[in-house]
C-alpha cells in the first residue's frame, strides 16, 4: 500500500469535564479548527465512546491516539508509545475511558481488523480528577507541541494538511468550550 493510500485516523479520547482528562479531545478539536487534512486523514473526537469507536478504528490503517497516560513521568511529559508500552500505559483504571480503549482495541483484534500501526501520544496529567472543562495551565501550554507532533506523525504516515483560511473555515462546533478560569 502506498503511503498516501493509508487511511489515517487521529483519535483524541478523554472526558472534557474532568480537567486534563480531556486533553486528547482538546487536541483533536484544535487540529480540526486549524487545519484541513487530505482525504485519507480523519480527525475524530472519540470522547469516552469506547466500543462505539470500533468502526472508525477498524476502517483505518494507521491509528494515532491522543490521550493522557500515567507513565511514571513528570507532569506534562509527552510520550510516544507503541506495542506493550501502549498497553501498559492504557491499563490504569483511574480514567473513565482507558479500559474501554483497551477493550475496543482487543475487540478489533479478535475480529481480525486492527490498524497496521497504532501509536499513542500520551501526556502525563497534572489534574484529571477535578471537574472542570479547563485544562491545567501546564497542559494547556503543551497543546501546540502535541499538535506539532501529531502533524509530523500524520505527514510521516502519508497524510497532508494545510492551515485553514477564511475560505475554508472549520465546520465542526465545539460544544463545551474550555473554561476561561485556570486550574491550579
């Protein structure tokens, strides 16, 4: 398969109502608002949908997941995880969606249709327990770096993108905007 023929799925997961837990979704929102992607790239806010994400996952050849991870790193540290490291980082149960994500990938595997490449871009959270639509200031500051990493991964996988302009504005609405107050 040619690189430009790969179906690339950028999947931001998390719960935007619990501070940093929503980081992956916020990255997906930012990418959708700022960029137009080639036809072989889909950016999806997967929220906490779990098994309902099987269809989009099985239809992709290259899966890029963005989420928080408890990886014994320093708060705000970004990780690129594959294989067993991905499974280990997703195995914590302090999240409203992580076990669902592992179950979803396992179900896709049982059916026999898992993307050839599965990469998790995770960030060590600061606060994922307090209820707030705002990211912690530290993770808010890391959004541009994560966006850059995801764009580089998309390009390496065979996708392309260009900045949105007035002629091609984003059509996706953000239904729960980030708070203007800041968490500590």
